[in-house]
């Protein structure tokens, strides 16, 4: 890198190779120098954005899942793992529908199918999960998708806001 007169740094990539005479002695060097400042800035922005997004993913107080088009869990944040009491490694062997309460599977599957059929890009619903230990977890669920260049679903992005305490309080209030 070289510091320019304005105090900014410019980054360069140099490639050189020796030209040898018949005895193998270096006769001269031939090479190129390319200004890679913009490329370096672009890469730095990508790294910064990735750090920021993964920080958000990992520290957010809402469960987050990234699932493949066939609904397999690719990535789960710590909050979601805490909600369902499964490790991320255990979740990676599952489909998100496998975690749903049996009575909620049909509605969720129908909405996900509408996304696959390009009838919608997002949906929201209240649903229940079956945790690892059999407990029921209530959640407000938001599902969106990332599509490939042909419009097919590539990933499902799912957020799960745990509303179990609220639902328990509502049930107790109904009993009074």
C-alpha cells in the first residue's frame, strides 16, 4: 500500500518475473503493477457486512432459521436452539416442519407450498413447536424466501418470536 498526498492509502498488486540470460543470471525484471484500491475497498465492505449480518443473526433475541427449498434446516441461531432445546447440529438433520406441532403442520405446509408456486413471497402466522423435551412452544412466525435467478425458492428465512409466556397467561386468564 502507498500513502497518497491526500492521506488516503492506495493498494497495489505487483507481479514480476526475472528474465534470465543463457547462463541463468537475471538479466532484467519484467512485471506489472495494478491499482487494486477499489477492489480492496469492495472486499472490505463485504467482510464488514458479513460480520454485521452474522452478528445480528447470532445475537438477535428472536429465533432465526435458514432453510433450504426442501425445508431442511441449514442454519439456526442460538435463540432458536434455546427455544426448542436442540443443538444446531441436531437441527441440521431436521426439516423445520418436523418441529411443528402436529395440528399446525398442514397450515404451514400449505403456505410454504404457495411460496414454492410463486403465489407469495412472505407469510406470517402463529404456530406451535414441539421442543426436544416434548414441551409446546408458541411462536409468531414470519417466513420469507430468497429466490434464484429463475424465481425458484432457494432459501426460506424464518424468524420465530417466542410468545409462550403470553399464551400461558392468556390461558390462565380464560380459566378465571
